[in-house]
C-alpha cells in the first residue's frame, strides 16, 4: 500500500501540473500492517474534492460505487483475443493470467477444464507468441501441485506443450528470455502468497509486466478482486485483452441480465442475505418470480411475519429482507418459499424427518426441500422460458442424500432439453449433471459465484474495468496508471471503513 501511495504522490499530482497544487493528499496512518492479524496498518488516502472530481470526470463510466440498475446492461469496451489481429502476436511476449480454479484442479473436478481456457494458451503459442503464464493456486486444492514444477508438469500434460517453471526475479527477466524446444511456455511461480500481489502493489505490477508486450486476462474468477496480476499490470502493457475463457464469462453475465425470454424465474440458494441484498433487489426488478430454496428463505419468511426458529434467523438481515419483499411487491413479483423440509437430528445424524416451518422441533435442522415444497415449485418452473439458479440449494453441508435437491436437479435437467434457457451459477450439487446428462453442457454453468453476485449488486468488476482501454485512451500515461490504482481502491472503501471501525473498537 505504501508503494501505491508514494506512486500517487510522485506521479499523479505531478502530472496534474502546478495549477493543481492544491491536490496534495494527506496520509492517515493507523496501527500495524499485514500479515499480522492482531495488528493491522491501513493507510487511507484523504483527497479533496478537486481530485475526486478529476477522477470521476476522467472515468465517468468507471465509478466504483454501486451503479444504476440499467447500467448493468452496458459493459466496458474490452478487446478480446478472438478479435485481436493474429499477426500482431508473432514474436511478442504475451503474459497470460490464467484461471487456476479451472485449470489446476485436475481429477478433483467432475469435468475437464473448459476448452476455451486451454485454447487461449494454445492459440497464442501457435500464433508465434512467447507465452508467460501467471497464476495463483492453493495447495489445499490439489497436493500434487505443491510446487511450480509440479504445476508446470500438470499443465504440460493438459496443453500438450512443454511448460517450464521460472522464478520471479529481476525486471529484465521477461525481455531476456530464450524460447526453444525445451521451453514452449513459461510458468511463473505461484503468486498466491506474495503480499505485493494481493495489495496490487504498483512496483510489483511494473516488474511483473517488464518486457511484456501484451497482457491477456483469462482469469474470470478473479475479476472481482484487485490484484497486481489482473489490475496493476494492465497499465504497463501496450495492449490488454480478454482471453477466450474470460470472454465466455462476460457472455454469461450478459446472458443473465437479458430478459427477452419470459417468464424469467430466479432460484436462489445459499445464505448471507444481508450481503447480497442489493443483488436480490435487482433480481426482483427483472425476474417474474423469486424462488428461495436455501437458508435465505428463512430470512424472507421472518420479514413476512412467519414464525421462524431463532437458530435459523440471520442476525442483522431483517431490514434488508423487508426491503427485498417490498421490491418484489412493488412489481407484483411472487416470492415462492418452501413449505416443508427434510430435517436431520443433531444427535443422531442418520435420522431424517419431514417438518413444516411451524412444526420443527428442537434438536432438528433443515437439510433439504420437502415433498410439498417440490409440489409447489416444480409446476412454476415448467412454465418458464428462462431460469437462473444461483447458490447452493442445500440448507446445510450435510453429507446425507438430498432427495429434494436431486429431484429439483432432474427437473431442471429436463427443462434444458426444451426451449427453456437454464443457467446454473456456482459449483453446487448440480455439477453431477454434467456426468449424467447429455443435454446439460458447460455453457449452462457459471462457476464463479462471487463474481456474479458482485455484478448483480451493481459493483464494477476491477479485473474487467482494467481491460477497458476506451475510457482511458485520452489520458496521459502516468494519469492512466494512477487512475487504474485509485479506482480499485475506491471499490474497497466500504470494506476498509468497516475494518478501521473494528480495529478502533
């Protein structure tokens, strides 16, 4: 963070000129600095109104705050690899930020990596580009990939190319690299534990991009985060484009917001209603019905005056739940809630019983939809032309066999074979459909739940906005670099504000 602030002081304000000398910031140092959890130092950039106005005027479409609902239909101007002149890739050093969440999970997943994620790298290599792969992966996901060497070996088998691991060293590394028979593609070391990567450090991003001609972002699952390898590097490369897999993710986002197919129903699972309220209000404004089948259903029941066991009520969610109900009522959008549940005994997990919400006994917790709930939901879905299924449908992480969820999955599977457009968001238990069904394809799935939730909230996605060259084309180099850092910082303003309050308390 300190590097970013120094960069701002040394470049942004110098670039504005002497007439704007009143734009100097004030740094407010607080206690401690990461990584120590007990002591956290947060530097806040306090800027006067002139600087804020300058930033907002320079980037009128890139405000980090929640945008107007209608703006969700307007996407930034992003150049894609599919439309980039292939001849301009020859002998260029191209850095690819790949999506490790789909490339490095191997046999732990129910499917092979999407062809588009592999084809981005293969396409660049075939076009004669010098390809450098950059990513971050968790060793917990696959112990076989505990080192860059093992990850390179795994990628070599997937890509049918020789992937060679390389240490991240000096700035001149990329420009001096030699490519030959033994190094078709280079893989930089794992960035997951590098603090400068997580802090979007400008100096680190500049070193990462040193010698790189073209940056290709193919890590769609990371587009809601502010990272040096997705946001910071964008201002140090002559061209920034979206890879094939990233482009598919953008298509899925646009597909979710389209409302031409009616009736359009959203099936909503999961928990944390308070954190997703803005997204749920948006869905209430666009969909023809909201079907709650996860833990958020209890918060909606609570807001509608239905008695709910205290243990199922989410603290601090009542106000937001009421606002969602009011938003739906304002458009006469029906809210469909479960009528009964399969419940598990807390003491004897093998015991399952069916309860309604008002007859649920102490010592039992809901784990799945009951038969009456399915009788209410399935006829509604059979009339739909478009369905968005977002979030896990289970009420808990129980390993017991979920009868209701399996039945609902079968119904949705049959609908994909008709004229109904079904989109599944999240890994969920629906992943098994790809093994069993011939009609459900990867095109029906969007794995990156967090990205979709942030998008539906109206938030700008930093990784996506960093690829927007159109709105930055008229700015000088130093100002463009600084704005690409300032805007993502503004995205996290609410988070830092809450963190400061917690630290001070």
